């Protein structure tokens, strides 16, 4: 599947009124678009993204796209993209109304008309989604980070989509639909129908909850991603303020160490207290008698399950029930069902554990002094609180009012981020227990509940054979999918590292593994939690190039400042890697990116390339208009923008101060 | 075939490990290929799934 961007046009927006044609002689060669800082690279990139997925624009966001110069402000504007998928042309358009601060989508139809909604041709609508666009239309300074962040799954999602592992999920969904269809065709009557309805209601609730949790997971990931920089930078800022004075730093380190020791002592005393109060034999009160009586009571009632089961099992073997009525198969089945729900094996296990623990701990002969333990706890807590207060006081004395406000913000962020992390890492992955219901927030539990309901529905509708085969096939497919993901990730890791070695960098980082995100390691193979922006950008590009090379989906890769922070060797290697890419490539560059990158690319690819320069027309850019005229590309006098398609112009174009700005 | 070769190998391997007939793997891969190319309408989807389930020996 080949998908290319051919052209885009912006009118009346924050960025100048560009009409940029990417295809050259009906071919979409790798294209370098030189746009000086302040020309609207970021705005263009975000509009390119939003024109390919259905984005909900907030009023503030709409306003942000309006022209900022008073004389350029227009009440309305639009951004339009022209693309080609499998040789078929389509358009997507975003119309902005800056008076009402609203916007709407328009899309081309197969018959050459337009419809007032966001819509993509079938061929790409099943592949394309917001995540893929965000992954492949990249501002290297800010978009590449999430691939390396914990809790983010962009790298894994990319592998699943581009290596078509997602097809397995779609097959499993079809199997599910088929199973449900067969169940519904096998109509049952009477009480069975009522039972089916009850189970189906429960199934719907479980499915709704799964959807809700999946949305919540996306929200959590988004929140963690969006707050990561604010949290880390804020913490670094506060730390640097506190560590500026070596004396204060020493005092803080000292207090921190004492606080950690105090915390450890406090934890130990709490643990020791818990261990002691478990020993029933050490009690002198009536509580000891009450607890041992409770255990005797359980024994008298022949609980838990093992004993109770004997009664039920004996009952189902009898001709008649204890009430005297005859036991037929129906009644026996009911008893078996009741026996299972009377006490689950989980609950029986818990009761057994309590019994064993009480029996064992009742034998403890020596008496413990609970008062003494309690005063130890109090003392340790007091020491811990003192150190916490001292750290707080010392920190406060070193920070300005703004820093203290920032500290409060960071503290709140930390709390919320911990909650979100707990949700993602623990709550959604909790194992199933028999006490769980359809309100559980664990996806593991919800899926287990779903399976149980489906099993029951299959029994009621007498479609167990289909259910069993579908479950069997689903298991095989899921195992194949899991193993493929691991192996493909390993192969991509090896390929990325091969390319990184070829780059011959002075201080290289490598890919350690790609699980949900990309994990890094240094030359010695030691894990690195993160790299510098430049290092992560390089690895991010290599990862994207590798995955696109491997995939049969030929999707455009758009990079904003592709070689930022790279030395000349790395630039040359990057140019070579890009020249081998089958997918469309578009790079936004500034003057400082040209040396040993765009020029080398020209040498490598001869004429199979496209060099475009775009600039905003202002009084101070008159010299570029003159230069453009020399190249037979005169600007339209009334336009606020100009686009020149010429390699020599591209090379000569240089905006004053750009190098300086870039090096900041 | 545009499905990643690793995925194809894994499906073949799993089917063989489960002692199922080789043509079950072929039909599964055929289904995935058609799904990828959007070549399945409801009727064909059901027909293929039934044929696949019929080949499963439990």
C-alpha cells in the first residue's frame, strides 16, 4: 500500500499562504523544504497531521491558527492537503472560522465532489490513526521523546501496525462476531432464554467497561506524556537552585540520608508490631478467646469448602433429595452449580489460611509488651517527621516565592503522575479474583470475566463446540502474535544498532530492546534511562527508517530538522539511509542543515530529489524576491508568501541570524 | 504476501506444534491476506471461518 502527499495549501492562517507542490514530473521524490525559523514549520506540520485524522479543535486552538499580524488577519482560512493512495487522488480540508473560533472538515468523494465531514479512502482509513501520524510526522525536538518514555507504547504500536501484526486482532474480532452470530441463531426458549438475556446484559456491561478502561489508559498515557517535560524540568530547576550552594547541598544530602534511615527504622517497627499482634497467644484480653471460638465454629460447621463439598457430593449421588423429592438431571445440575457458587475455591483458600494462621499463632506462649512496641513506633515516627520538617524548612529557606509555587505545582504533579502510573502498571493488570465484578478496572480480570460469560452463554445456547474451537484458535493466534512481536522487535533492534554503528558516532547510544517503548544502552551495554535530545532524535529516525524499510506499507515520513545536533559523518549516513527509503520522505530544513546533508543527498540521488524553498514575504525579505526573480521564479506581488522550486536557489538562500538562533 | 514473514512462520510453527493439519495454517494465512486487502464481505468471511473451524481437531 503506497500513500503519498502530493501538495498542500494554506490560506488566511498563521503560516503564510503557501501552496507547496511536492510531486515533480508526477513523481514524489524525497523532498527537502527549506523554511526559515518563523515561517510556520511547526504550524504546517501540525496542520498536515490534523488533516489526516479527525481532530477535535478547541476554540483556543482554532484561534492559535489565525494570522498574528493585524494586517494579515482574516475572518476565515483553510488548510488543504492533496494525497495519493494506490494511484487514487483524494483531498482533505480544514476550514477555519476565526470569528466564531470554530472549524470543520471537508473531504473529497470518489465521484469528484466534496462532503462536509472528515473521511479518508478505505485503503488507508483502516491503517491510519492518530498514533501512526504522530509517529511518522515528527518534530524531532518534541515528538520523538515519547518513543523512549516509560508508559508510552508508540514504538510497539508502530511495529504492530507496520508489520501487520494487528491483522491478528482483526481476525480474532471476526471470530468473536461469528461466535455471537451462531449463538444468536441457536434460539432457546423459556427460562433458558431469560438466563441468556441476563448473561448477555452482563457481557455488554463487561465490554463497555473494557472500552472505558482502554480509553482511560489512553488518557493516562497522554497525561504522563504531556506532563513529563514540565515535571522533569521543574524538578531539575528546583534541584539546581538547591545544589547551587555546596554547603546547603551537603546539609540536604546529610538530612536526606538521616531521613531515609529514620524511614527504615519506622518501617521496621511497624512490621515488628504487625508480626507481634498476629500472635494470638500473646493476648490477654477476651479477643483471644473470641478468635479461637471463631475457628472452632468454622470446624463445627465443617467449613471451608473441602468439608462442605462432601455434603453436596453425597447429595447428588442420592436418588432423592434431603426434602424427599426425586432428583432428576436438571436438579442435579442445579446442585452442582450451587455447590460451585456456595463457596469458591478462592474464598475457601482464604478461610483455610486464616484458620491455619490462628491455630499456629495461638500456640505462642510468651507474652509481648504491646505498649512498649507502640511507644517505639511513636518515637520512630517522631524522628522521621522531624527530618521531613527540617528538609522542608531548609528547602523553603533557599527558594524564592516563584520557586516555592513551582515546588507546589511539582508536588501536585508528582502525586497525580504516581496515581496514573499505578493505574497503568498495577490496577489494569491485577489478576482476576472471584470477588471481581464488571466494574473492575483490571483488563486482565475483565477479559477473564468475559470468557466466563461467553462460556456460560455457549452452554445455554448449546454452541459449546463452536465456542471451544474459537477459544482454541484465538489462543494459537495470540501466542503467534506475541512470539512475532518479540522476534520482530529483536530483529529491528539488531538492524537499528547496525545502522547506528555505521554512523560512527563519537558518543553513541544503542537500542537495548523495544518492548512497549525503546530502551537504550551505552557502548558497554549498560542501560541508559534516557539520552540527550540529539541522541534520541538520531535513534528515533533510525527506528522509523528501519520499520518503514521492513514494512509493505509505504507511508510518508516527515521530519522537522532531521539532522539537528548531528556531526557531519552522522549527517552523511542519515542522507544515505534516507536515499534507500521506498516510502515518501519530506524533511523540513533550515540553512544550517544543508552542509553535508542536503548537498550530499543531491550527490547520492542525482536528480531523484526535490528541493523547495518557502519564505514569508516581508520588507526585510526583499532580497529573496530579487534572488527569486534571477531564478525565473518571480513572486506574486500581493502574496505574503513565496515558494521556489530550484536547487541552486535552495543553496543560496540564507536568512540572516538563523545560525545564531539555532545554536541557542 | 505483505504480512511480515516472522508472523507467517510463527503461525505455521504453532499449527504444527498443535499437531493440526498443515492446510489449517494455509487457510488462516489466506484469511489474513484477504483481510489485509479488504477482500472479504460478510458472506465470504463466514464461509472461510467455518472452513477453518471445521479443520480444527480438538
